């Protein structure tokens, strides 16, 4: 990649916390907070271990995505969920000012600081996905999302797919699945802000069947995934 990078790990759907001020929004459906609609199961655990291994800064969400989705642009109608969409404009502005904008600003400022030192930022945005969505089975254990037009992102994902596949032939590792890397998200937004020689953004997606499965199996997937990624990137 031409230079020693700085690493940044983020987890936009890390938790299912509801601030006291918004508990009434969920008074008729507390159970939803235990589902994937509220947070990405296992993602924070993986993000913490990945950040430790890469000696990376970790930025994580502190509220459920059902309050505001930090991985959506403001123009996306899903930035607010059905549980908060009914709030008036002033209340939504408070949410954006308290949670959304500070999170995005912090991530962007970290990358900007690296660019001032002519250092490439490698950003790994950690997520997980449900084994089935709307009755459709998701045929992957690991998804690697990137922009095919950004060669360094493509090459990193190809290398990681190869390395992890060699260590774990039992895993199905797919690129730009179960979503496209160019879909609306934090990495797409940051690509619009920073050039390819300043920023490399990968969204890492893990099938929730692993954190929902046995502890040993999930630990093994995390360990093998992190070890494979570490071999694919320059040393810090």
C-alpha cells in the first residue's frame, strides 16, 4: 500500500442502549431491543479484539441504531427508525446533535489528522448480519464490503479472502455480500471526503450464526479472522 498506515476500527451498531429520554418510544415493544434491528450481535466483541490486535483507535456507538442509525446518511429515510421517526423536528435535531454528528465528526477528524501527516488510514467498520432476511438464507460466513473502483480496497479484500480461506476452508467468504460496499454507509461517505491515497475503508460483516453458536466456535472465527487480516496489512 506504499506506506505504513494508521488503523481505525468503528462499530456503528455496537449496542442496544436506549437513553432515558427516549424510553417512551419503546414502551410498547421492548422486545425489539433484543433483536438485530437494535444492534449487531457480536460486532462489538470482534471490534474490540481487532482494535487491540492492530493497535487501532476504536470508535463505537453508545446508543441503539433504533434511536439513530450512524451508518446511514442524513438523506436516507432509515437514518431514523419507526420508533423515533415520529418525533418532531426539534427532538430529532437533538438526537442528531447528541449522537449522530459527534460520532461522524470524531471518525472524520481522526482520518483528517492522519492525512495532515501524509499517513493512509485503514478503516475497518465492523458489523454482523442475520443468517436469514425476509425468509432468504444468506450464503456466507464472512462478507467483505468495499468499493471496486478503489484498487487498494479491492486488493486488501482479495488478500483477506485468500488468507482466511486458506486457514479456514470451512468458511464461505464473499466479497460485497450480503450488501454492496458502495451502498449508503459510513465508508461510502468517507470515500467522498478523502482520496484513495488517504483513506481505505472496508466494512466487515460476520454472520450472526457464529456469535449465536457455541462459544468455542465463535472464538475461533474471531481469532482466525483477526490473524488473517493482520497478515494482509503492513505492521504498525
